[in-house]
C-alpha cells in the first residue's frame, strides 16, 4: 500500500482513486475558497 499526503487546499472527503486498465486515476477536487469578508471602516 502506498500513501500520499494531500495538499491543504484539497477536499479529502471528495478525493477518489480508480485503477482501470493499468492506469491509476486520482481526482482531488479543490476546496472552495471562502469569500473575503468585506468590512467598512470610517475614517475621521
């Protein structure tokens, strides 16, 4: 068995691996980046 460490921006719950016809296909979807929160700052 071989282990691979996933990058932080990958969704481990949706990562899949498939071995077919001698080819290993690994799908590692990226996490959806959270939108930056906008904040209004008043300047006096």
